[in-house]
C-alpha cells in the first residue's frame, strides 16, 4: 500500500530544518568548555531517556522485524559519526559556513535516491535541487586558507548524513519513528559509554565542574536533537528522499539567522544572494507538493 503523503513529509522536514541548527548553535556554545565525547553521550542519552519510556508505555516493545537489527546499528553508527564531525567542525567554523559546506548533502542524497533506491526524481525536483545547490555554493565563503583542514569536516558530514538518510528511508516504513529513535538512542548510549570507558579522556572534565548554565544547555542540546531527528525520521516515512532533498537547503538560511542572532556572524552580500536562492528553491517545493497533495485528495483515482 502506498503511504506517501509528500506535503506532510515536507512539513516535518521543515521542522527539522529549524530545530537542527538550534541544536548546532548550542553545541558551538559548549564546544569550548565541554569535550566531544560528553556532548555526544548527553545528546544520545537524553534521546533514550525521553523516548524509551514512551515506547514502553505504548506497549509496542523493542523487538525489531527480522533483518533490521544490522540496519539500525549501521544507522546509529552513521548518526554518531555525522553529529560528531559536525560538532567538531563547529569548534573551528562559523555556524553558517559549516552548514553551507555540509549542504552538498542533499545533492548526494538525491543522486543516491535515484541510483541506489530507484526513486523517481523527476525534472521539477532535479531542477529545484540544482538551483538550491547553486545557492548553497554562493553561501560558501572562501575561507579554507584561514582554518585549514577543519574546513573539510563538513564535507565528511555531508557524505555520512546522505548515507544516514538512505538507511533511514529503507527502514522507516517498517518501524514507528518513536520506536526507531528510542532504539537508536539506546544503541548509541551503549556504544558511547563503552567508548568512554575505554578512553575516559574523551569525556573531558567531570560534569560536576560545569556551570549551571552549561548543564541546562547540555539538556537543551539533547532535547532539540531528539525532536529534530524524530521529525526527520517521520518525514522520510511519508515522502521519498528525492522529494525531501531540496527542503534540506532551508537549514542554511535558518542556521544563518541563528548564527547572526547568537554569534553575530552575518554573511556578506554574495552569501545573502545564495541564501535567497535556497529559500526560493525550498518554497517552490513546498508549494508544488501542496498542490500535488491537494489534487491527490480531490481526485484519488488520478493519484
């Protein structure tokens, strides 16, 4: 049975595009005082604390369909690696720059959706994604010489999260999003605790030495990250990756606005033009999917 509802998927992805850079901004604020290992443990530990009780109370249980255990572990490893690289990049780069460089990801995801999963891309989506990609290139600042090798970290984020999205799309229809995120939180917490027991230095100073403000920010990082990726997982349950790929570009202007408000990082004129182009491409997809969704509801036989 076809359960695709593209417009709902687009709206859920939009929520992700707002919440994800908010979480990234908190990670950047904490980057100078909290070790990467502790940031990751708190991020995924809170995800487990929030979602595991919800799954238990629902009576759904945590048993996975046959053959999905390996896919969920792979998804969790990709999730840890992607977030870890982004948190590392934010220690060196402005929020807007890190997001802009990482946003070759939707283009990679579009290509993978077509060639790996056999999804129908279509001319309109391809053009919208291409336009958004051009806008993203305009946002990228020529500052690689200033930061050196860390400027390449967001490129790693792009590749890892493109693979992460493909794996999520593969298993999202078989698992409830809350259950999937709860299992991911448990798996990541176990893996990270094991890693920190082997390498305690990765956790940095004891959390008891942190300020009250830092502890609240750590809690907010976990909550925002949980909600953001829950919405992202939900979106892939209702819409193909090729539909959602152009929407990802909206994270760039949202991230730029947050970077300006929190860190006073304001893009130059060329970057501002690029942001406008990415917003236009994303809005085009929203309006187009809304029209197609309405036509499908009005005339189900033609869908």
